[in-house]
């Protein structure tokens, strides 16, 4: 073996060692952007439902919402965001008659507060917003995101129990989730996290009580350097019972950063 070959092999080994060391380093995951940071996102949602009263292969709801998010203030570990809905398109291919009941939330301006672990602290005046606007704000925090308390390394997992309330057809749906998160890895300052877990739901929609259970799973990418979400991809599957009827529902939600 020549000296050049030996030197090349040694260099390759050293580079692999450095890469392995970097990949295994622990990282503190936080949503801690600087005040004034502006981020523009697009949120896409699709809801499907299979029920005795609904027979269609088309989605019950399709939405595409563009928002501009500005960090309005930072106080301790609480970050205040101003969210402007730049445009919003809600459609119901399965039930076109529902289209006329969907309000236009374009131009809606709302604030929300989250802590640096991604937990929702407050949405001032949320109860006065249209249901669609509340849903958009709820999804802006990753829909049940909770970052770990301490540093983690690739392969590490952590758990969170999350309770949320979501508007639903003139009523309110309470959702309880037990989510397991896993740090997949960190590349070029971007942390990839996958998550999954069971969920239960209960509430009132259209004056009728509903209960259900299912699962949620997905992947999110966190910009570690700038302390913000770069993207989230979430899928939910669940069965609901209402007035003796059983329905199967599925929902996909994808949000990604498009401008900053």
C-alpha cells in the first residue's frame, strides 16, 4: 500500500469520525426567534369523511392558507406572534353547498403566545374568531408540539400529554393526545423530528354529542439556528360516534416556510 493510499484512508477515517461525532451531538430544541423575525407560511389541509349520510370520494374540506407571522415580542420564555392571513381558500368538494357558509378570513390579524418549547400559552380574543381562523392559529404551533425539556441527541425520544380545543360546526371538540417524539437528526442547522401517538376526541357538533379515538403521526423540521418551524406534515385517522352513527375521518395538514 502506497503512502498516498494510506494518507487517503486515514483522511477518510478522520472525516467519518468527525461526521459521526457531529451527528451524535446533543442539541437544545427551542422555538426562540428574535423579536422582529418575519416568516411566511403556506398551510394546506384536506379532510375526508366516510359516513352513512355522506357518500363521496371527494374531500369534505380542502384549504390553502397563506399567512405572515411576525415575532411581536419576547418576554422570558414566552414569544408573542402576530399572524396575518394573507389569503385563504376553503372548499368542500364533497358538499359544495357548504361553500357559501365558509367565511373569508383574508386580512384577519391575530396574536398568539407560545413558550419556547412550543406550548400554546394564549390566543387573545380567540373565542370571537371564525372557526376557520381558530383552526389556522391552532395549526401554526405544529398542532400539539412540545419540545423536550433538556438537550437531546439523534435517536432520543420524549413524551408529551397534550389537550387542545378546536371549533367544530358550531360547537367545540376537545382533543387529548399522548405523543411520542423522536429526534431523527440535525443537518445544516435543521432538526428533523417525527412523532406519533393515540388521540381521543369528545365534544358537540351541530347540537349533537360526539366521541372518537384514533392516531396522529407526522414529521416536523425545526430551524435550530433561527428558532422557528420550517415545516410540519401531520396525518390523523380516527373513528367518531354521533347519535348512533359511526363515521371514519382522516385529515392531512402540511405547513411549510416559503419566505423569510
